[in-house]
């Protein structure tokens, strides 16, 4: 098991977040490190999706995970148990990550050692959508048990994301989730979003998403 | 279908929320109106639980629902379609309700006409836990697909609630959710919390919760 580094977030800086996020993105581009910001409701399957994705990607990319949590280390420990480099950001009461917090998570890492860093944001469909973390791409998970009406109720999250992972499709048989209606609602908000249907538990559909991500990172690092 | 009143929240007032919440609670007590604040992640089943609960309670109590949503009226319309008095609070970007917003929702209602008012808070396990809404009781839903580790990751929410409804128990057969481990984690944080296991979809367990709530409201209004 990899050792998990724990970083406590003590204060929040709002005012210059846009500037800070741009600086961070510039530094990531210079170091050819692809930062992916993964957002969702609590329990939509962020950690399981990260594990399954990195299992498929394997040594095709040098990967690291920054786990944000209000008050535990369980996710980072799960990641590290698989031998993957993991950092735990303990956010105290904060309900989202901003660029300064992500920068803290990256401190102590040599960016040149990593092609891909995935941030698991705080489980929340509202606040994280409002803060640029400095990521190259924003990805969200909507899980089937949450319902097909979420794009109507949390539109900003669906608008700021480049990719939507529809997770827990193994629950579709038990659910009245209307996947076509959901997609129409999402594409209405954000016509450019990429949608992948996956089950991180059974592995269904994860290969296509992992291939897409690997390709994006390779294009980015080749620039 | 009842007509839904829509109220837009324009500004947020933090500073005197504790005072405002106490004033609101005093006014509710005077009018014998039991205010229940229902919180959960997005998609845990707040609206369905409210509908099932009020269906069982029927005319034993005079009930109303205040629906908070960032940007839609779908929930209030579902409630009103059942002939239940409903108010829609559109919160703009706000990720939680405070006492001033709830007071806005109650404006225009004659409190003496209602024994029970249920507020459906914004879907979010983080921010709503930090704001006293003036409610008499705080209730949260944790749904089975979210996972049994949520008390470790969102401890404040489990600490501030009087009741935990474990919803979607019809998903247990598909899930590795450990209900005993979850309960132990919750009771560790909050030994006084009442826990009901329900499925708002199938109706399983909802009667016991609805009976408990009816009894609480009757005791409160008899004071």
C-alpha cells in the first residue's frame, strides 16, 4: 500500500480563484500533467470509478489521485491500497474545492512524474460547479438511483462539465430512470458534453471511457 | 392540482441566522405549526418520501410542503398534483436554506391552518447541515445506493439530525451496503438519533415513520 499524505485545509480564498486557477492550469500545461476534476453527489461512485478507470489504464499513464473529504481518509486509503499514489485533502467544513486547495494537494508532488492527476471533489452537486479548480477537464458522475431529473435541478453542474459518466447502469432494471429523457435534458444544457454509460461495479462500459481519457491525456502530454 | 406559489430567493443573510431561526421557532410554537426540515443528497428520495408519508398521514394532520430547488419547479408540481398545499422556493445558486429563506416560504400562509409543514431542503449533504432553518425537527435521508460509509464522510449532517430515514431498502439485494456497520457509525456520532428503514417506492417501513411523525406533531400541537 502506498503511503497517504494528509493535508488539512485551514482557510478558503475566494477572491482571486479565477486568477489562481489560470496560473495552476498554465503550470500543469508546462509540466504536461493532465488534471481531471471529478464531481458528483455523495455516493454516486467517484472512488469506485477512479479505481476501475486506473485499473484499466494501468501503466499506460503515470497516475495520481487527490481525494477531498470533509472528515475522513477512507477514499485515499482505498486508492493507496491498490498501489496508486494518493493524497488526502481534508476540507474541514468546506463543501467544494477551489484552485488554492488543489494547489495544496499538488504541493510536494513532482508534476513531471505524473501524466494524469484525478481530483475527487467533495460529494456535492451544487457548490463544486461554481469553482474553477485549475483542471484541464471537468467530469461528473450521475448515478442511476439519483433519478433522471437531476439536470433540471442542478443545471450548472451539467453545464460546466466536459464529460458525464452515467454510473450504476446495473441498477437500471430496478429503476424507472429514463436514460433518453435524461440525455435530452443534459444535451439541452450542454450540447458538447460527452456521455458514457458505465457500471463501475461490474465494469460495463468503463473501457470506452478509460480509452477516451487515455487518448485525451496522450494528446495533451504530446503537445 | 393545487396551485404552486413560486418564490425567488434574491439574497442570503448569514449574520443573524441563529437569532432569526429562534424567532421563527417561537412563532411556529405559538401557532402550533410543526416545521420539519428534510435533508439529503440529490436523488436520495426526498420528494417521493414526502408524498408517501403524507399519503399515509392523510387528513390526520393539515400539511403543507415547501420545496427548495436551485432552478426548477418539478418537485412542488409533483406535490401539488396530489392536492397537497405546496410552495416552491427557487434558491438561485444557493446550496442550502437558512431561516430567512424558510420565513419567505411561510409568508402568505396562515400558520394556524397547518399542523405540519415539511421543508424539502436543497439536495446536499454538506451545507444545509450548517444552517438552522427554524425547524422543530431535522430529518435526513440516506439512500442505500449512496453507500454505508456516508456517516464517516459527512459527519455533521448525521450529528444535527433527530431522525435518519434509510431509504431505498428495496435496493439492498443489489448492494453491498452493510446496514449494521452504517448504524454503528451513525449512533457513534449521534446516540439519540431515531433510525427508520424504508422504501418510499414500495412503501415498506413508511407506516412506522409516518406514525412516529404524526405522534410527534400531535404532542407538539397539544402543548
